[in-house]
């Protein structure tokens, strides 16, 4: 999973914030990532109707 997240980060779709002393990473969508997510939801909705 980390490799896939890193690929999405490099593509500019998400951000990862590594917090010193924590065993977790905060992951968030960039503006571009949010736009891609909206498009994918719209496509998923179209396929459910078809």
C-alpha cells in the first residue's frame, strides 16, 4: 500500500504528512485529487444506471 500511495503523491493527487514520533501518516487529497475523485464518482454513477 505505501508504494501505491507514494505513486499517487508523485502524481500530485494526494499529500502525505509524516509526523515525527507517530506511527501513522496523515493522508489528504490535493485539489487535483479531489477533482479526479469527483469524476470517478460520476463515472461510477453512470455505470450503475446503464
